[in-house]
C-alpha cells in the first residue's frame, strides 16, 4: 500500500520518492529519529528539486504522528498549505492519517495477540478460585462435619450421603458446558487408531446443558468406531443454526445397531427435545446425527472498530472532497455521501447487491461528471479486492482501471494525467482494502482472544467435573460405605471403621484441593490398598497382584483414577462376591485390570460420565479403555504406554 502511494510520485519523475518509501518501511520496524530526518530531507527535496506534489509530505507527517513530537505534523501540514494548492494538501493529510492509522492498528493487533495468553491464564485462575469457593463452601464444610462426627464416635451418614449427591450434581453442572474439548479428544483417539479424521467446528462455545449430551453421543460413536476397527476415514461436524445445534459423525466403517452402540442416549436426546438418527448417506457412509435445542447465552460485546471506522470515514471524505474541488461544484455531494455511507455500513462484510450498487454509483456518473468523477473508481476497486479471491479480484480491478484509462482518453485528458488517474484508482482501492483488512483482523483477533479465554474456562470446568467424579466421588462413596458400616457395628470394631473414615476424609480434602487447582498426584499402589480396604468392608473377597514397575506421575494418576472408578462401579452396579485387581507391564505398556463377578445383565455403557471421563484421561496419554463381560464376570482394563507423553 505504501509502495502504491510512493509510485505516484516516482511516475511523476521523483526518484527521491523511493528514499521516502524506504525510510517509511524502516521506520515501521524501528522508529528512530534519524529516519524521520532522512524522510523529511528526501520529501522536501522531492518537492523543491523535482516539482513533486506536496502530497509526498504526508509520509513525514504520518511518521511524526507516531512519536511524541506529533505537533510537528501540524507544521508539516502548514508548510504543505503554503507550497501547494488545496487538492495535493488534502492528499498530504490523507497520506499522513493513513500511515498513522495503519501503524496504530498493527501495533494494536500485536498487543491483542500478546495479551491472549495472559488473558487465558487469568481467566483460568479466576475460574479455579470460583470453583474452589463453591466447593469449599459446600463440600469443605461437610467434610469437616463428617470428620468431627467420626472423632466423636458417631458416624454422620446423612451428611456423607448429601456430600456425595452434591459432588455428583456439581460434576454434572461443570460438565454441561462445552463440546470443543471432547471433539479434540475424539480426534486424538481416531488418529491413534489409524483413522483419517477431519473436524469442522461451526458452533459457538459454550453450549450449555446441550454440550454434555452432545459430548456423550460423540464419545460413544467414536468409541464404537475405534472398537470395530473397520473405518479409515471419519468426519466430525458441528453446526449452530438459529436455535439448534447439530453434531454429525460420518465414517466409512460398518454400521452397528443403535441400541448396541448408543445405549440409552436416543432416549436422553428425545427427553431433551432433540433428535438422534443413524443411517447411510448418499456416499455410502455411516452417519450418526444428533440435533438439540441450543442454549441462549448472554451476548458478548463486539470488539470495537472505532479507529478503523473513523479512519475509513476520513479517507472517504478526503477523496470525495478532492473530487468536489476538481468539479468546482458541490451538487455531486449527495451521491458521494451515499457511497461513503455504503462503505461505512459494509464494515462487517461485503454483499453482492451492495457491490453491484457501488459499481453503478462509481462508474455510471463518469459521462455526466467527467474528470471530477474519475477518482471515485478507487471506491469500487477496494470492495472488489475484499469481496473476491485474488484470481477473480485482480482481473476485475484491472478492468476498472482500464475503464478509467479509456474514460480519461475519451474526455481528452493529457496522457500523464490519465496515467495518474489510473494509478490513483489502484492506490485508493489498496488503501480501502488495507483499512478494511486490518479492521477485520483486529476484530477477529479480539474475538479469538475472548474465545480463548472462554475455552480455557470451559476446559477448567471440564477438568473440575472429571476430578469431582473420578477422585472426590469415589472417596465420598467410600466414606458413606464406611459410615454406614460403622453405624451397624459394635463400638470396638466401629472405631476401626471410623479411623478409616477420618483417613478418607483427609484424602477427600486433598482431592478437593486438587479439584480447586492444586493438581495432586495419585499413587497406584496406594489406590490399590484403598480399594482392597473398601471392597473388603463391603464383604467382597479381594485379590490384588501388582506387577508394574516405576511409572511416571501422569500414568500413575490416570490409572489410579481408573481404579477408583472401577471399584465404585463394582460397589454400585454389581452384586460382586469376588474381585481381582492386577497390573502387568509388557512391551512398553502397563495394563490395569479389574475383574469382578455379579455383573448385571445389561448392555455395556461406554457413554456414561465415568467411562467418558476415563476414556478422555487415557486418550490424553495415548492409552485406551477396554470393557468386556463373560457371563456374570465383568472386566475393566486400562492400557497406557509407560513412556512419557506430552500432548501437543
């Protein structure tokens, strides 16, 4: 854009314009005073030695506006007014304002980009504090009550039961927010299984309660694809349309019965007012599609574009004033005003109807107004560059320039002036294109910054939901079991159970701190000992055989969470009499297996909250979760690489 400005003066016969341009480019990278001095000498030298228009002084004025010596820009404008007629003086002012505006907007875009990470970190920290305050107020005080009653020898079963219910409700509430993290996990699972995956996310986060149900459908469908190992390609697409949000999973694998792969999810979707369908599309792909009512969330204020809009208005008015001065009359002003208003109303985007009207307003009046209207052709060149791809826009802009050239020749203008108008059409178009483009980038980066902060908050809530379910939920369930057992026993054996309640309460407080942001680590061996104690207290015969070596902290924590969930499921969903817990390590992988009898004769549910959490945890470590049932025996197995793995 700056080169196009300078080219006008080079064509007019001033080689010093190249020096002015070079100094301007260097000044944009490193704002040194000597560059302004060089630019000023070259610009004034071009005016006096080569007879250039005083418009070239706009480069000097624009550079000065970016420094603390900005009042000197007024002196430069005053000297231009003394040296030249009004038309080039207006050009000088416009060049200075454009340089100042573009440089300021670029600086702001850099600042917004740099602020994204700090804003996201701040948002995450604030969300952790808020979650901590919520949980400490409800669960923290309840745990204190449970510990106090255990020390007094009187188990508080009701408080333990309420605490467990509150933890589960909070987990559901935190989880019902976003689909984005689940899509990322699903893609990682598919790619690790050798399935080429394409994700098209066109929904707005957070989704509210619909997000949890959509995530469950996605998790179940992807788990089924990975389990069958028949697909080679999968497309995951989300779309927000009016008051609904739609999720589609299409793959080239084999189709399974809906009641096998989706369990009771169709009923849940129907209860939420949505639809869930499975079928084959025209490309012979298996498609699972779910549509749910979207939750209306408060509107966020749009990023401000005041600077870009004001600068655009000044440039449009300036170019229009130049045309009116040349025409020597103000009666074309209403038509120019319509063009200016159309540009300003199109800051949000370009539409073909508006573009057609703009073409008529800029080209049709040329026979009527003659030379005075040739300058407005640039008003059309800018929108063309914005509305079409370059392979289409460039020929169209060239056609507009050709129209200006032909019109100038037909009007009878001197050839140098015809060349000047032709080049000015391109310059004006590039100026408008640059202003609109930077305004769009400014808006997009501001929106991306806010979106990143929202995504971090959503991810933090999902983490809290997983930890509530996997860590604190298990511990509270164990506390409730021990408290109920202690209430039925004689004082002496009850005392031992209450000691366990005290130890578990301390563990629950540690879990609560982990959920609040102080990320703790689990010990697989310690979790196995805890599982033995809890299961034995429930009258289940337990065997534990640990055959793993030293594991990384992340692997131990993930497998510890798996073991907690498995034990909770044994207690809640089976009438087990025997349970076997074991680990093995082979070929760079560690495998944890929990096997129990007394399994209920129901379809295996991989889309439940607990299984979904475990699948996500293991996927982050490139691991997998396997569920199997043989008769009355059920086995849950988790396999994770023992190597250190950090997600990209």
